[in-house]
């Protein structure tokens, strides 16, 4: 066997993660699939691989498809709202931020409604710009079949896709105002900040108490927010960060990460709040923080 320079794989590591994360909505699972791809890459003789990028993209796509198929029933029976594992994107490389909207929490939640092949074909076509012929070879289906998957996914996303506005200083200021209003119990302030049809999602995964279904409507969301704040630890600390391409906050109790809150913002109002407090999904961020 001819061993290859590890640098060949490292050239594409971030790119492979960007595919896997969008496919799976889980940073930990994406890292696992990247590592498995590396092992498979190393097990093949160098002379057998003419185009490493195409080979690696095919391997990780198939691994992710297998993972999605096995996880589908588990996610359908998930306790409460399913939210993706958050990732910090403020300093992320361009390969991960490619099409920033497609790593937003709202978009990853929407992708969960697609079948695994629809999800794969849509992402490979729209985000990573592969041709139908390339996609067909990657997922083992015909070009005609891939076109059908793509058009079904595209239609669903067109009908349900939320508006997305990239993170900005103005959005950060809005989130800061939101947090001050929650802390002060300022109902009038929250009324101006939240859209009339605002929705709040909570993901405790059955591990910690959380809402079991989305809470819709400005009045109901304000009531829930103020109730949650009253129960929060007094020493809780808020850390601002860009999360999944949008303004977000990390909630800390000393060195313990309690949760991550992200926001969907449009028309200078918060349209949706995603409150992730499932400790299993926070483990990746906590590890990266080094605390």
C-alpha cells in the first residue's frame, strides 16, 4: 500500500465538516463522520484515488445518509422540539460559512422535514454546487431520481423557508435590548422587540425541563420568557456570540454551560427564539470552550 501525505486530507477537513454538519445538524456526529472518512481514505491505496475531493465528498455523504436513515425514527420520537447542535461561527472559515443561511438554526430545523435523500441532493446541489451527474454518482441514484428529490425539496423549502438576515451590529443591539427587557420584566419593551407572531422553541431532550412544543404568539412568548427568567440561577452569566451565522447568547453558571439561545430576526424584530438546554447537545460547545 502506498501511504499518502496526511496533508491531502487536511486540505478538505473543514469542507467535509461543512457538508456533514448541514446533513446531520450535529457537530459531534459530523466530526465522527469526518474521522471515519479519514480512516476509509487512508485504507485505500493512493493510486486508486484520482480526485481526492470527489472521493472524500462521496464517502462522507454516504456515511451521513446512513446516519440519517438510522436516526430518523429516533428524531421522530424525540422529547420536545428537536434543535440542531449549535456551533460558533464568528471566526469560522469561509468553507463552513459558505451559504451562511444554510447553517442557521431555523434552516437546519426545516431540513429535518426532508427525507435523507432529499436533504442530501438539495445541499449538494444548492450549497456545494455539484452537478446532477456528480450527485447521482455520490448517492448511488439516477440523475432523474436526483432531479425529482431536488425539486420536491426545493418546493417544500420555498413554501416554508423563513426570512434570513445575516448577523449584524444592529441585530446584536436588538438581542441586547431583548435581554435587558427580560431582566427588567419590561413587557412593553418586549412587545416592541418581538414580532406579533413570534415563536419560541425549547430543546431539553427529556434531560432537563423544557416546553414540549413550540410556544406561539407574542403574549405567550413573553409570559414564558419572564417565567423562565424568574427560575434562572442568580449567578447566571450571559456571553454574546455569533451562533449558526446569527446573533446568539451562551448562558453560563460559573464554568457550566446551561444553554444556548439563538434568534431569527427580520424587519428589526425577533421572529423566533431557539432555546437549547439539552446538555447532550451542549457538550461539543463546552469542550471547545476549554472550561
